């Protein structure tokens, strides 16, 4: 009888231990799966943010035709160019008018590109400096200036602090020297400084909106001039 009770008690203990082990294993797997799910969700969120940072576009200006007229057998285009604020496309940073011979207009900008890692992490985005506007009947050197040459663009008043430079104006005055100094570029997280020209055959009644993505690609977008 005692042997029977002992066997029953031992069996009960085995059942309890087995159940505890099963529940423990189930709980561990559940916690582990939750942890893996959270890690996967976090990684997906990071990837989504990185892609968003890389592909995000900012409006940096627009142009539109004020008038096109033939004089002495030659077509002339009067053009308004507006540089917009990076955080508010309705805010005008700069506004100028130009007269270009012909109807194909070139818009010239200087681009500063940061490393992909800085862009992905949201720490930096490409900078630009509008340089000049010109048509096909003149050379680029004869183009009309947009920003004042060798001067700091108005939208980058904090560029010195942003790039850890003691003198902001020095950055823009020495921009081409910096472009050919790999070590200094690397220290600033900059991968390239280069010119970028987009050109468009323009017509009245349309707006040509310029956008730049965080990696430095500039594209014009044609929309009705409402």
C-alpha cells in the first residue's frame, strides 16, 4: 500500500514537473518570439526611415515665363526665378527676373553631397547653391548670376556651425578648393561637391518647380501656373 502511494506521489510530481517544464518552455518561446518580433519591427522601422531620408525631396525654387516675344527675328523669353525656403515652399528667399534669348533655359547649381550614412540617419541632407541662369545663345560664363558669387546663400546662415567651420563665408569662398581636398571632405562627412545643370524648354502658362532629394539629385517638375 505504501509502495502504491509512493508511486502515485512520484507520478504526480513527474506530472507537475513536466507541466512546469512545458509551461516554462512555452513562456520562454513566447517571450523570445515577442522579442524577435519587436526587433524585426524596429529594424523595419529603421529601414523605412532610412529609405524615407534617402528619397525625400525638397522644393528649392521655381521659374515661370512672364513674356515671350520675337524681336528683330529673334525669340526672347522674360523669366521670373524664385528661390523658396527649404521648410516653407510658400516663403520666397530670393526673386529675380531675367531676359534670355531663345526658349531653352539652363539653371546652374552647385551641390554638396553628404555620405549615405549621414543621410540615412537623418543627420544631413544635400546642400545647394544656385549659381546662374543662361540660354543657348551665350556661354555659361556669360550667364546671369542668381546668388552673389563667393557669398554665403541666405538660406544657409548657420552653415558654419553645421559644418563645424569657424567662418561660414570661408566655406563658400573656398568651395572649389574644398572640392579637391579629399581629407577635408571626409572630415566633414562630404562625399562630393560638384556642379549640376538642368535645362528646360519653357512656355508661358507653366511653372517649372525645382526639387532636390537628400542625396543631391535636382529635378524640374512642370505644372500649370495657376
